[in-house]
């Protein structure tokens, strides 16, 4: 039981150890930037 308590304290102490969250650097990518989708879709009886 003591081991679980110590492990729980270690996990809680590790939360936020590197400081406050920061947004990523650079310009955010808009929808579809750098994304390409290719393929084929069929529905029903195909031949």
C-alpha cells in the first residue's frame, strides 16, 4: 500500500514538471495544407 502511495505522489509531482503549456511555434496550418488523399471507393455491385 505504501508503494502505491509513493508511486501516486511521483506521478502527481511529474504533472506539469516542464512548466505551463505553450502553443507551437510558427503559423498554424489551415485545412488541407500539406494533405493529399488518393484512392478509389465503390458501393454496391461492382465489376
